[in-house]
C-alpha cells in the first residue's frame, strides 16, 4: 500500500526531528492519496499534522481510465497491466 518502506522512513525522520510525535490512522483515502493523522511534535507549534501520501500509479483503482492517453505513460497500457 501507500505506507511502503520509503514512506515509513520519511515518517520516522519526521518523528526523530520532532515534527510529529506519532502517526495515527487513516483520516481519508481517495484514488490518488491517503491522508493520515499525526500528533503534534515539539516543532509543529502545537498543531496536529495531516500527512498526505500519494499512491503509486499501480495502486489506483481503474487506473487505465485515469492514465491511458496521458503522454507521461505512453509506453504503458495500465488498463491491461497486472495489478502486481
């Protein structure tokens, strides 16, 4: 899912840098991204934080309808690609 090792590393860095105290759960999930709630850290000026994590193109539902014809993806036919 969207919380792959690279994303977890970035969230860990945010915790280590006191931007957030911890990352809680999902607030909202859409076709392009997932928004997580994170509790305030010492450097967030007293505010909780929203973390928006964009999904990889392979994770979109109905991605073919979304990207087929887009010049950025000319070499890939996502409507016919495997979901793996």
